């Protein structure tokens, strides 16, 4: 396989070649998805990037069809969604795919982010790639929040009310900002109209940032489980067919699980109250956001002061923007960072704990402590992790020596997943 | 090994996340006993005979106060009511219409018309119900956590109020209702309806059949959804296995 990095595709069709010489779309696609060299040791955690891309396309496609049948008016929105469920051909399937697609999009993206954290994918030279990713996460959150308002159920309405009211914490102009966001003096028809317009727009903004994310990725190439740079052709393999087929396999597994939820438990991740039409005069006993916001909801409620609660919630994301500069360790992969590795898992547990706190009433008691106390501990730890532990370990941890090159690691038995590729020595490399 | 370990951790996290959402779903701390439903599980389907009896209970009992605005008579086809029967059932109620001369007239309902609502507006409903608003039942089986079991418990949950409990005027004690005070008078009593198929109309039987009908009403495409799902999931599962072998073959020359 000495030529495994040589270009695959020669354009033979004269017409196509004529066009490509003037508008090199085929060449660009070829560079980006066929010949694009990838580290040969990527493990299955690297599948979640392409799965996130797939989820975005799936959401846009199903969302487009839903938008054709949906009516963004407070008197008709709820009934129009039910009409999609009942009378539009396969409307129930499209709506359930869209509804659960949002949850799966977040599952995929959260795994993608934690993969980046574990293998140090945010470090030089990939800082901008990482920052664009955090921008995508923020845009996804805005989009998901506004999308959840559209069916105009009880949780839609009261969720919108709670979240928009957060902006009233801004000193001096807060109240005016909220009225401006609402387009009135309460969450009402103008709010629903603008949320629909923005919910339609933002996915295309996400698509644009995803494009930049991929441009930034292809500039320096993928990171890999060893966290070391590719040093030559022996370290990499072309994207096609190796990673295309691996991504297809991942997609198959993802789709199987996704379909099982869509068809057998489509309401599992939803909330029963959203099957009740919005009623501005009746507050549900517990207002709970969708599960993917629960950790942030817990941080918001952990702080007794409204303004600082909101700031803490936004800071939880903002801290990710500066992560590349908080972590000064020259070693990327946690595989060679014996102490940081453990703190990575503690952060994972902390994030799940925050989610658990967000799902429960603050005054309820769990394992001897009120949830509000758990939330405070978990929130404090979250910031401690990023602002103290990571900078400290970056400076004082003694990392193990990573292998000299990916190919070395593959040939020499290496560690972990890289060893999979070492079952037989490469014959032709 | 590492992948296994990560997968285990992910599974543990998912378990906690899932139990979080089910804790979220459990409302008010009241336990609702799980009943046997024809529609439970991935192979479960709506029992048409039960749903038809349930429709009879709705029509004869509930419809006096509760609307089902999202349902039309044609929806009864989905629980096996024959077309000519649907036409007859629809024609029993009238609906306002505008004739060719622009006059408002009453005409018989057609299968495409919605179920008639008992009250013209929420104010009228409150006025006739001691200030309480009987909710629309179209989505009731989905609009409550643990819907079907909750509905069954509610319909069979009327009891004598415990001695130490002071009931508000016009309220009834119900073990299943959050707060235990409900404005709805006990709707079911033995032999309140006479089932045409000879089934004995006990309170439990009526509650069971009505819940089955309400589950159908909340999601008329549920049976179709599960049927389609079996094919889709099976297809994707086989496809994934095939993709696994394709991947293995493609990567073989690298190892």
C-alpha cells in the first residue's frame, strides 16, 4: 500500500474536467472527502463528528417538512402540531424524528466535546477549531430552546417564560430587554412568531459555522488518540475508503438506536405537560427544561442571586472558549497524563450530577443533602476543574512519554486502541 | 479494553440520565399500579373491542362534560368501527353550517366532522361545573405522567375521605388525584352503560376500556408507528452488521 495516500481520482470525463478546470468543485470534494489524509489510529470516538453532521442535516430536512405544515400562531400552533401527528401523511414519523433528533443531536455533540477534552483536541494548533465548536454548541442551544417553544404546550410556554425572564437580571435595562425579546408584555403571539423565524434561520447559521469548523479541521488535520502529530505518510490513511466506511458503520449503529427510540419510545425524553396546550394562567408544578439543558439549569439555580446565577450559567460555556489557554500541558492525550485522566472522569461525573440536580426540585433531599446543596457543590467543582485544576496540572503534572510516531506505536504494539491496528505488522507501509 | 471501559462509563452515565427523566416523570409522589394494557411494549396494539367499548363509555358518560376536539368521527375507523356505523354515529349530532343563501343552518354531522363539544366555550363549561373546567380528553392519555395507569387509578380511585381530611365544598376524595380533592363527581358506576358485546360493565372494566380508547385517541398512529418501527429497526440492524463486515474487509489490508 505504498500509494495509499496517492490521489484516488483522476477526472476522465472531458466535460466534467472542463468544468472542474474552471470551477474546481469535484477537486475540492475530492480533497476534503476522498484523499484527505487522516491519522491511521482514530478510534470510534472519532465517529461522533460525522454523526453530528448527519444529525444537523436530518434536523434541517425534517424541520423543513414540519415548517410546511406548522402554524406559528398562539391559537393554532398546538392544534397544527397535532394535525401533523394525526392527519399529515407520515407526519407522526417526521415529527417524532425531529423531536428525538434534537435529543440525539445533543447526545452526539456532548460525546464529541468530551472526546475533544479527553484527547486534548482543543490544543495548538486547533484552538480556533475548538472555539468554532463551542459557537456551534451555543447556537444549537438557542435553536433547541426556540424549537421547544413552537408546539406551544405548557412546558413550551413556561420554559420560554423562565428563560426569557433571565434577561431581566441585566442591571438597568433588563426589563426593557425582556419586553423587546417578547415583542410585548408577556410571552405571546409576537414571541412565538419570532421564535419560529429564528428557529428556521439558526440551523443555517449553524451550517455555516460547521463549514468553518471543517475548514479549520482540514487545515491541520484530525487529532488522534495518541495526541501526537502525524509525521509522514506512514502515519496516515486517506479518508476514503477507510473512514468513510467506518463512519457508515457508526451511522448504522446510531440509526438503529435512534430508530428504536423514535418508533418505540418517542415520548420517553419528553415531558407529559407539553401535551397540554399552553395556558398563561396556570403554572405547572415543576418547570423543567429538556434534559440536555439540565446541567446548566442546575448551575443557574445553584446561585442564590439571579444576576450571578445567569452569569454562572453563561460562564459554564464561556470557560470552554478559553480552555486552550487554561491548559498549558504540552501533551494532548490524557493517555499520557496520569493525573488529569482521573480528573477528566470526575468532571464527567460532575456533569451528570449537575444534570440530576437540574431534574429535581431544589428543596428535595437526596443522600442526606438538599439538591440545592448538591447543585452548589457540583457547580463549584465544575469551575474549580476548569479554572484551578486544569491550569495547575498543566504546569505541574509529569506526563508519560508519548510514542515518537503513530506508525511506531502501531508497529511496536503501542497502547490502547492503537494496538488494535498492530495485530499484524503492516506489510506494505 | 479502553473502548470497553469508556463504553461502560457511558452506559453508567446513560443509566443515571434515564433514571433522572423517569424520576422527573413520576408526579406528586403517588404510585400508580401498572395495569395490563393491550398496547404495552413494542408489540402491543390497541385492542379494538376494548377501544370500541371505551368509546361507548366516553360517548354515554364523559361527553356530557368533556370535549375531544382533536377527534373526528372518521378516526373511529382506526378502532375497527365499520364505515356505515360511523356515518350513523356522526349523523346523530348536528353542526352549524352556512347554506347557499348565507343563512346559518344546522345539518347532520359527517364522518369528517369533529366530535361535538358539550359546551360552547370554557366559560360555559365552568358555569355548569361549579367553576371547574373539565379538560379536553383528546390527549389525556399522554398529557399525564404514566398516563394510562394514572387514568385507570383516577377512574377507580374514588373513596371515602379520611376522617382527618377537610374537603372543600363540592369536591370529591380521589386517592389517585394529586392533592386528593377533585371537582369531578365519580363518573363511573357498575352497569352505567350496557355494552353491546355483552361484557359486564364493572367500574374496572369501564375504566380499562375507556383508557384504551383514550390511548388510541391520544395517538391514533401508535399501532402503525410500532409496526413500521419493527421493520425499520430490523433493517437497520442487519445493515449495521453488514457494514461491520464491509469495514473489516476494507481495513484488513491496513493491519
